[in-house]
C-alpha cells in the first residue's frame, strides 16, 4: 500500500509491531506486554493524525492510488453490468465508463470517471481525464436513460477534463456546457457521488444531479489546489494554503448546500476497507433513489432547479443605487 508522508510515523510503528511479533514467534519469546503498549500507542497516534487532517492531507487521501475507483463500486455494488461504448461521433473515451446495471432490483444507467492502477492502465485511461467524446458518450447514454425511464447513478473521480490541444479542437468546453444544459432538464432521477477527486469542469460535466453525495475524504472544487496556488502565489508549493482557502472538503460542501450526504470512510481512507465504504454508499443511494422515484417528472425538475438556484449567494443593486 502506498504510504502518504503524514502517515509515515504510523507505518513505522506498524512495521515495528510486526517485527516484534515475528521475532517473538521465531524465538518462542513472549513479547505481548511490549506489543500491547505499542498497539495502544499506535491507536492513539492514528486517532490524533486522522481526526486532525488538514484540507491538503485530505486531498492527498482523495488521490490515493489504492482508493476504490468507479469499476470497483460497480463490481461490488451492482449486478448485470453491461458497458456501453462510443459517442457515435469520434471515439470511445476510456476515461469515462458508461453502462447499464442493476442496483438491487432497480435497473439503472451508471457512469463515472475511471483511473488506472498502474502506469500502463493510467495512460490507457488518461488518468481519469475525459475527452469531449467521453462527455458526449455520457450524454448519449443519459438520453437513453430518459427514453426508457431509468435513473442515472454517477461516480465522479477526476483531476479535471483533459486540456490537450486535440480535446480543445474537438470542442471540450462545448461538450461540457451541453451536458450542463441537458442534465438540468433530464426527466429522470440523477444521483452523483464524488468518490475521490472532483476537479473543475471535468467533474461538473457529469455532475448536475438531484442528489450529490461525497465521500468523507473526497473533494469537489472549481480548481485544483495546485492550480489555484499557481495563479494566486505563482507557485504550486502553496497548494496546502490554497486547499484551506478553497473550502473544498466534504464538510464545507455540505455546509454550502452543494453536497446532500457525506459518506463516512474508515480511519485512513476508503482504501483501508473498500467493502465497508461501498456498502455504506449503496444504502445511501437506495435511500435517495426511493425518495426521488416517488416524484413526478415535473416535481423532479422543479426540485433540481431550486437546488441549483439556492447554491451560492449574490445581490443585485437597485436601479437607484450608484454603479460600482
């Protein structure tokens, strides 16, 4: 398992405990009192570190390479998954998975960003950064969902939409903008979950939903902390400060009315016990799905409209007020 910098003291103590257990077993020596003391120290250290995580440390957990990805959620949460490919215009984007599945007995359309476990797969999946054809594929499948009255389940996990020349030439911004417009009017329930990174327009391109869940250590932001730091301080080394200023943690998002539900993670992150996290998320999805399926199309669209109208705050000067 990949060890993050702030987790190194935990890893070193775990290694020491393991060595003592092996030494005692090999030499037939009882070292239980010493091991018990170290285990007590370990639990205290874990509690102190994981209950006082900074925003930047939580970003690092959200990016952890061992964290469960979209296909892991589909495999452990759903059945009868059939992947659907291609945007019918250019190509099939492997950074964005779409398909049909069953969530318990409910047929659904499912989609989400997919990263790779190693360098070869990451290159193949473009590190979870979708191209325009990925967003067009997603929209094609969502229209299919509307035609056959199927709810849409979405998993968001991307640093952002791919910013390369080819993607821009094929209309990256337009593809995302069209998705925002069409998803706002899609007459079927949509539930999106941020399972890792929720980066900029790349996340928002499949992120318009009736309910937005977010894992405890995931983040959702208009820009990455490094990108923000590069703009404001001309140095990506200021990313920790940017992460704090951006207010991108799950608690902030719930407070601002962006996220509707926070899914608890095990101590250390979702990668420590993926099955527990996925089971917890499944319960939440079924709960939200049940309430949304009880609404008429008109009620569903009105609630979605009001949800996004209520996000953020602004004021308009009266006609008599002097211009700024």
